[in-house]
C-alpha cells in the first residue's frame, strides 16, 4: 500500500524495544518496509532488534551510513547477514576502490541491498556532497548498488539523480513529514519510495496516520502525472 518505508526512531523517555514492537506489529502489513538507525541499534542491541523482525520477510534497512574502508564495511555487512536485515545504507563519498566497490560485491554475494547516500537534507550537504552529486551517482551506478538516498526536502536534487540514473537505481527519499516535505513530493520528483518517520510513528494512531500519508501521497502523484 503506497510507497512508504517507515523509519523507526524511538524518542527518549520510552522503552525503545516495546515502542518498536508496537509500531512494527501495527504497520508490518501496510508499509513497503522499515528502516532502523544506528541510535536504535545501539540502544537495544542487534540481537533483540532482530528478534522483533524474526517473522518479517519485507524490506528491512539498517541505516548505518557506513563510511569506512571496504574491509571494515564488509565485516559489518557479514554481521548483518546473520539477521533479518536485507538492506544497508552506506555513504558513497568514500569512493569506489577498496570502498563502495568492495562493499557492493559483498552485498550481492550476501543478498543484501546496498543503498548509497548521494545527498542529504541538512545545509552541510551543500558544502561538499552536492558539489559532487554527479560523481556520487555515477559511482553508485558503477558499483551496481540497488538504490540511493536523496532528500525529499530538495526535489530538485531528486530530479537530478533520476535524470542521471535513469532506471538503474532505486531512489529513496527521507524528509517527508516532520522535516517539511509533503507526501508525494519525492515520488513526483522521480523517487521510488518515501521514508516517513515521526509523522507516522509519533501519532496517537499510527495506522490512521499511515493511511493519511498514503492518501496524500496518492493525491499528489495523481496531480503531478496529470
């Protein structure tokens, strides 16, 4: 239903494992997938987090934003391969040789979808990353990664990435909801999925909030393709 990946980022002051269980149980049959970040993984541990998703066969992305030499990133990937994680996010700026290239080979071997970050929503992305957007997308294509991350809050960037990538890459766009991007803007700019967190997970009724997001997303898509 819809093109929504739910970001599970529990706030402070809650039991993070219970919080994740409740939202996973409510949304597992609705979302295209889930994204779990490093803060959550550190708070509850990979083993306990994996137990929550033990029966899940959908897209489960570990948003670790790996940015190291290839061997270190491969070691992390091998650890993730023993869990239900089937997608991982890494930074493209570490380069291809002994970096993303090596990680991409191992990800294919292990059946884990590699997703590289080519642009971000914060202002610092303009200082360095965005100046090399074309190169980061080209590197991602060369490595044969499954997808890339570009911000829904900056649809012009998403459009550039789609123009560069054609149909060679999936595009995932975070920033919908609390960061300011309305549902559907990422898809209309060329993305395949929108990543939504607090607008759904902080709601009193996450299921209703999910359906509201999907409805707005579908309305925006109808308008932009008409």
